[in-house]
């Protein structure tokens, strides 16, 4: 029989069974498991408490994982797996966080794509990163659509760095498409005059 539930700091509760100290438990688990003074801690009640304790643990791991940075659903699931959270508690924790809007793959994709674009990366590099981060493929186009068009971003970098082979190599290495490079560099000859010959044709010659 539960004979005492006393509040402790940091959201903890000291529980007594049959007049003797038993365990200090998270308040959330006590409430969700339905523990109450005078109630019996029989097998069904003990199972409910264990389930809620696993859930509280899963949410604690998730909060720590999300404290420093946002994560995709897949990345958060992987973090919980590495922390040896049970599959049922893991899935329930992620489901609750998703329903609350704390975990949102579309938001994560948009934020991540925007940050990479601001750091000078092209669309191919951005989509490769979204894939590595575990963002579902169907969300990639929407994240890219929110960005300034890739040729315009390439043009801004070209104006800053100068139009030439070194800039072309830089942009290609940053994942800009051939079309974006041609739009940014293709109309300038070595003398600086507008020309219909593309930059790639000039380099090939």
C-alpha cells in the first residue's frame, strides 16, 4: 500500500510503501501512473509505473538531445536508440514531441536549408545534407523552394569573389549546379566584356 507521497526538489516525489521509504520518483511518472496515497501497488499498477518511468526517461534523453540543436525525427530516434531507450518508449516520446510541434521535419528542413544557403552552399550540397540529416525526401523540394533561386545565390558569390576559374571551382565544390555556374559566370570573357560564349566553353578552349 502507498502510505506516503512527499514532494521533493526538481520535480521528484518520495514514495513510501507500508510506512517505509521506497523510492524517489519523477512527479510526472507518479501522476501519469495514477499513484495515490492509500492505493495498492499491485502488478497492474507496477506495470503502469514502469511504463511511465521509461517514458519519462525517453523524454529526458530527447530533451537533452534537442537542447543544443534541432533534430530530424530520424536523428532523434537514433539518439534514443543509442541511449538504450526501449522501442515503445522511444516511439511514444517522439510521437508526443511531434504532436506538440517540438519535432517537425518540415521546419527542420527549411531551417537547415536556409542556414546552408546563407553559408554559400548550392542546392545539391543542401539536399545531400538533408539526406544525411534524415529528412524525408519529399520535404527537400519545399525547403529549396523557400530559398533565393540557386543562380542568384551563385551570382552573388561570383560578384564577391570575382568571375574566373577559381570561383567556378569554388562554386562547384559548394554544390552549385552547372546551370547556376553558367548563369553566374558564363557571360563574362577574360577581358570583362559580355559574350555569348559560356564560361564552360571558354575553359574547355
